């Protein structure tokens, strides 16, 4: 059986996020879905797998159902497939942030960097005055990254603000193009840099996964594989499965 996988997020005001947990968990369980969903006052973030019809029903409920009442009408969604179920169980967890940076001034609902579509990314990162910045963790970068990208050498995304404070200068780094797996870390990271006075901040819309889905391999500036936080471990161009199973790698979800 081929399983459909949905990776999704949206920053949206969910002051009732605690009350949403059990109804959402029950809805997912009723569809026999497995995966991980994070709920916070600032929004939702997760990856869920199951039968194609079940995934479609889940996405429809998020965007149009009574549970969220139309508040998730701008979901960032990416679909892929898995030959085997890539999750062992279903988890719906409450968090302070849907992706942890620890900077209250970084609010993607107020300001974010300029989104760059996958088809326009190559031209941007090839420009000599652009600093290309990988916002992911060191073990993810080691598996694959874009040509010429700066590795911040962080163990978790929460360390990103320390890297920027020490290594980046608004007067020197006038144009920054950043990327991450699915786009969510760049929402927070770009908001953080704009709040610190950086003039031009761009980020890859939909992240590496959207790039690998849309950009032909012959035109790609991506090198290696893209780590994903499930048992597929890594995806290549066309979002084809690569790598070992997650229990053989052993990293906690950061996106």
C-alpha cells in the first residue's frame, strides 16, 4: 500500500489551541492517520501519513471544517508518498511555539522576509552579493545543502539567534537568502533578522521539499539528500525516498 504524506504548517492565532488537541487527535485517529502534529497559540505544524482519501479528508477539515473555523485558510502544504507507513504512532502535542526559536519579537504574522518561488531560487542564490544561509541543524546540512550555502553549525533551531548575533552584520550582509526543509523555520528566522535591522531577507517558499518537487534535477543547485523527520529519513529530487529508517538515525523533530 502506498501511503500519502502531508507536511503542513500555518502561523495563525489559535488562543483555544489546548481545547483543540483532543478533537483533532480523535479526528486523526478516526481516519487511521499516524504522524506528529504540534499545536500552539501561534499556529499548527505537522506531518501526517495515511491512505490518500484519509489525508484528503484531514486537509479539508483543517482548511474548511468546523474544528478550526476557517482560521487555517492559508496552509503551506506539501504532499509526498511512502512505500511503508513512515510513522509508528499518532502524536498531537501542545507547544509554546510550533517551531522553537525563543524570540518573542519574531512574529511571522506581522512581518516575514520576501518569499521566493522554487523556479526563481537559482538566480537569487547565484548572485554574487547574496549570502545563502541554511537555517537547519548541522546533521541535516551534512546530508545535503545548496551550493555555496553557509552552515550555521547549530544543533537545534533555537541556537540560530545566537549564530546571527555573532556572525551576521546588517551593515555587511545586505542581502540574505535562507532556506529550510519546508519553510517554517525561515518564517521565524526571517522575522528575527528583519527585527534586527537586516535590509533584504529572502526565503525559499515551501522550502527544500518544494524545490526538489518542482525543479528538474538537471537544473538543480541542490547537492545531496534532504533529511525529513520520519522513517523515510531522506528525500531526493521528485521527493523520492532515500536513506535508512529514523530509528537508525535518531534525531528529534525540529520542523
